[in-house]
C-alpha cells in the first residue's frame, strides 16, 4: 500500500494502463467538451485499494497554467478543486437532494427548512462527494458536500501534497491520499456509520471532476463521467472493478485460509482455502490428531477449547507453503 507522505515513488509500480488521463475527460459545463488544451490543464489520476481494508487510495497529478488557491469565497467555490465521488455499494440514485422533497424547496438559496433537513438527513449518507482543494485553502484540504464532515478526518481519510508554486503561477501539483467509502454515513458521527465492504472484483461507483479557476470565474468543469449529474446522483458514476494484484506482485505459491464456526457448542468449523498459486495437494492439521486432504473441509472438534493451533500445508509445481493460525479457532 502507498505511504501517504507526499513522496509519490510508491506509485511507480502501478502499470500505465491503470492511469486515467485528460483524454478521458469531458468539459460538460463550460464549453470545451473533450478538446481540453494540455497547456491549460493536464491531469493523471490513479485509483487503488488494499485487500482487507475499507479504503480507496488515489493519486492526483495535475499541471495547471494558473493555480488558484488564495482567493477566499464563503461558498468555497472559487478555487481549483479535484472533486472525488464514491458509491461503495453501487446503490446508485440521488445522494444530495432527496426526491421525496419538492425540488423547489431544495434550491441553493434561501436555505429553507426542507433544504436544511434534507442536508442533515440525506446529503452524502449513501454516497460521498469530496471537494478536494488543490492545494489547500486556509489549511482546509476538503469540503465535504454532505452532512458528515467527520469522513474527511484521520483515520477515515488521509492526504499529502507535493507542489512548489504560488497562487497565480503555473506548475504541477501531486496529491495522494485515501478515503473511506460508506454505505451509511450519518450526520451524528462514525459510531453508527457502516463502512463499505471491499473485495476482489467488486464493482463500485466512482468518478471525479476538476473545477478549474484562473483568477476569475470558473474556466472549466471537466469530468470522467461525461455528465455533471455524477456530482449528486450515483447512478451517473462510472463502474470501477476492484482488481486483484497483478501476477508479478504475487508469490508463486502461498498458503492462506479462513474459517467459520458453524456450531460452536458442537465444535463444527468450516475451513476455506484462500491460497495463491497452482496447488496439487492440501494437508490440514487440525491440532487434535485429525487431518484432511480436502481443499475446503468441515471439521468437528470433539474437545472444547480456545488454544487450537491449526495448519494448512499446500504443495504444487512451484514448491510448498504453510499457514498456521494460533489460538484463533475457538469452541466451547
């Protein structure tokens, strides 16, 4: 996994075909379409994930001919922004304005009672929108478009920048970080929140847009989904598959396994092989004098206890490997 410290060398191992460039973007709001001059704005985005963690990692690299980040605007929208949107369970649908309200009551101004209630109870709850300042404004790295600003705080998010330019200058900015996708992210904090579960080959909703300001009004609003509706309706996000590691990063053979206690009182446990490589033989040692050569055995422990030591050994053309779990399988 990348170390979030502003040193982008961790990302060099990522193949080029995982990098999303400016050629995939469309300015659907300010008239440029897909003809985005690289001497005005040129971006590269890389998305990653780590098996076993509910994090979406990102690297954003952008050249801009005018970096706009010192003007203050109380609405928060007069600065260069990388807008990242995620729907971790592919639930789709509106996530900023609830269709249960009359939409005239949800206009930007005035902030009606319906607008406030919609924001506090609905906005960002089942999909999240991060307006990431590039670079930070008054030490704020992000504006969360939703009722849950806590999602932007460590350890639910992290970030680091690398840039060397002043407001109004041209140059290249690099940003790396992670966010946590949520199936349910309420206003009152993370205690009742439900993180999205991530696994290999799962499909999530994801997209981004770039708001480009050059000292005046907005100069461009380019996005990957080719529709600005992606910023508030998850049905318009792009479908991203969470890919397994490339073969070059995998061990040729490596034992691993998980288990599920089916019946704790009777001592019945199901074991699942999750090893890597071409495997010809499985040998399970259950630590009670019993063994199995099945790939995914179900075993009954006759003796109750909490200090079981269980080992799976696998064998194949690339050699052999063992995985032992100490005091993890427990019955009573």
